[in-house]
C-alpha cells in the first residue's frame, strides 16, 4: 500500500469533525439567495465525497472531481454502499472523475461549482490558481456560480502559533507540526499518523508520514484573478455566514468564502 493510499484510508477518520453540514448549508443558502436552482454541481477537490454524496442524495447530479484515484475509490465505495434516498422524485447521481482542478473539463457546462475545505490553498503557485479559475469559468453555464473557500494568511499564522497538535485515540493517533513562511504566506504541515491496521488480526498500527503545503492569497488578488478569468461579479463572505462582506476582510476570519458569477 502506498503512503498516500494509506493516508486516504484514514482520511475520513481524521476529518470526521470537519463542518461538512456547514459547507452544505452555506451553499444551499447562497443558491436560494441568488435565485439559482442548480441541477448539476461540480464538487472540485471532492476527496472521499463527504459533500458529493449528501448532495446526490438530495437529488443533484454531481460531478465529483479529484486528482487522487485513491480518494475517489473510497468515495465511490461509500456511495455504492449507502442508501440512495433522494429528495427529488427522479433522484440524484454522481460521476467520479479523476482530473486536475487546474484543467478540468466536462462535455457540457454545469449550473454551479463548489470547492470547499480550502482546496484552492493547496495550489501553491499563483499561475495554478488562475488556471483553476479559468477552467471553472469555462465549465459553468452563463449565470452559473462558483463557490469556494480559502484560509487567509492570518489563519495560517494562527496554526503556526498554536502548533504542535496531537491526537491520541484507541484506533488512531497523530503528531502534527507546522512551519510558516511569512515571505510567501505558505505553511507546511508535517504529520506522523499511527492508524490501526484493520486487516491485521493482532491489531497492530501502521505509521504514515504526510506533508501538506498550503499557501494563502491576498483577498484583492483573488478578486482580480477571478475577473481576469472572466467572472462578472464576485462576492465575499466569512466563516459560513451568508452575509456579503463590505470593505476589507476581517483579520479575525478563519475562513473566507467567494461566490463568483459567470
């Protein structure tokens, strides 16, 4: 088993306390506020489908896109094993697609795109962010909405100041340290994870070493980059509150949200 496949296998266990319900609530609120009744949704950087699956169960036709075949495999397995009770009479669907978020494409434009859980921060070159914005613009129908979130530089600094982080539970443990580079607003997360091997009858643990790098981007730069990609309107929000920001983004915000209209 490769190191990344090992990480994919414990991803849901480590991320189970993430605010998935808040991301879904935020997206639905924005769609309602802006009179968008989407049928087709791209979940860009979908991971193991923790947003794609509930959206599909609610009746949306979801295109779940991720670069990792291992993450997609786990997501597909969860979807195939789960009860598919859809709210709409004609049901929802998921297509699992291994594509790069910088150059993804579909045969037909979609109604809306979401990219949550700071996926854009993992693009550590400005040119890559701009490529992802252009691909998303091309993938939307006219009037469609691109919703995404990012961690601002102030939050990366807070992570660096608060580290190290630890977890010690019966089936999994980790040590997580961070190193922040102020000059480029980039943070490197180093994790040593010990996870119980479910296939081992003796209950032994496997050790997984992971390094993740994220970069923060200036709020106004993101707005200008979205404009260069072709988006006609950009609104900003903070910390899951569906009230547009006016003026500078607050330094206290842990997570900034952007809604860009084609």
